[in-house]
């Protein structure tokens, strides 16, 4: 995490959740469609190998290749849009996004998974999803709180 990177507090991150969720869902949909085309390519390749010498459906393959490229471009665009907000896409398949933050005066990330309506966890930069810690409620003196910003 660089010093120039945007830092989020919980409220700022939660305000972005609907936008981030929509972009993640669109990217995941396009990824799924691109994977279907990849599977079709694999099946055609296997048929050619098994039957030897058959003429591939070039026009169909060229059309599918263009379609796949459009899906891949849409995925890149969605991820770029998310990252322009200052968030980091950690895992598209799981819908994991991190929001750079400061927790207990340390650089950290607020973590969110697609489908979650609130930011409930945080982790240090080197811990990732497996190292998530709950954001404790605002109780007790400030020095006992474990919450972002």
C-alpha cells in the first residue's frame, strides 16, 4: 500500500458497495460466458485431434473468438472501474474486494465479499481473506476499539 493510495473509512467503503457489487456481478457474468466459449474451443480442438483431418468451422470459431474478446474486454473494464475508486479486486470468482484503510494506526484493508451488505471485517496487508478480523462495535474507550478510522 503506497502513501498516495486512497484510504477508506467504513462508511465510505459501505457507500461504494452497491456500485462495486454491480460491477463485480457484470464481470463475473462476462467471465462465465467467456469460459463457455473456451470450453467450446476445447471440445472442437479435441474432436479435430480424435478425428484427424476434419475441417474446423473457421467462420464459427472466428465469430466466437471475437465474442470472447468482447467479454474479456468488459471484464477488464469493470475491474479497472472498481480500481479507479481506490478498491482492490482480490478474487473475481469469490467476489472479494479490499478497501485500503488504517486500522489501529496501521495500514490495513477493509474486506468485503460479494453479497455482503456491510463491511464487517478487516485484515493486515499480508494476511488476506483468511486473516480477516471482525470490526468490533464502538464500545469502550478509544484505545480499546478495533475499528477503522
